[in-house]
């Protein structure tokens, strides 16, 4: 039996939904919701991975109770202004982590940008967001992993199986135990979602 399952996520499977505050539109690549919740809504969300354009400065949605990881995939010069100071996203492909309940106003120093977001209920999930590129290896622990190729095709292997992700597409990997991801060509954004142990 394989230690991991692989589900391609083509663009036609992505969902377009308004931001929680209505200020823009997000493209949901993959997500999970509590039983009975409406997929694509902001109620009952367990985790959500997607991309969005920020074309004008403005407030971020209040996502109290959620952890956020974010990186810029197109453009540069994004700064998030908070009461405690700046969150620096000026350089692309540099992930940052912050509390979803933090009051934020975005600032665009070099015009519009596109970002990737990984959002999760911190009581239920542990999350990470990294960039893997040519020649790099990454260990994928037990849990769900979404590999997204934002620019060019990404090739490599995972659990000794070949992986190829076309530009703008993604791959969901569900690992029963830790498996190795090896990047051969291209760049990909890797989102990791692991369930927190139940306190019951």
C-alpha cells in the first residue's frame, strides 16, 4: 500500500469567492469545512488555501481564531500595516505568518500584487507554507499537502512516484506517514495542513 495518495487539482476545480469583507475575490485551490457548512463560505471553515489579487490598499478581513500564512507570487512591495508595526511582504516568495485577527491595512509600494494564502483554524490545525525549487528536498509529514505551481511547470517525485504540475495547477497529497518530496525543475508553493491531536 502506498504511503500517500495524489489528487490533481486543475484550475477548473478552483472556486472563486468574495473576500469575507467583500473587498476582493479569492480563488480557492483547496479547502476543508466542518460538517454541514457551505463550501466557499467563511463560516465553518477548517482550512483554506488559495490565491488572490490585491489591486488597491485596504483593510484585511477579520479572521479571529485563524492563523494565516501568506506570500507574494507576483509583483512586489506589499506591506501590511498593523497596530504593532509592519508585516514585511515586499519580497516575493518569502512567507510570513500572522494572527488572522490582527487589524491590517495593506500598502502597495509598487502597484498590484498577487498572493497565496493558507488560513486555518488554529484549534484544529497546524500549518506551514514554504517554497520548494530546483534541487531541493522537503519532508512531508502525515497530513494534507497542497503543491501549487504559480508560474512554470514543476517536476519532481514524492514517495518515489514522479510528480509533474503544470503552470497554474496544483496537487493534493494526503500522506499517512512522512514521505519525501524531491524537486527536480521549477518552483512550487507547498502548503502543509496537519490535524492537531484531540484534547478529548
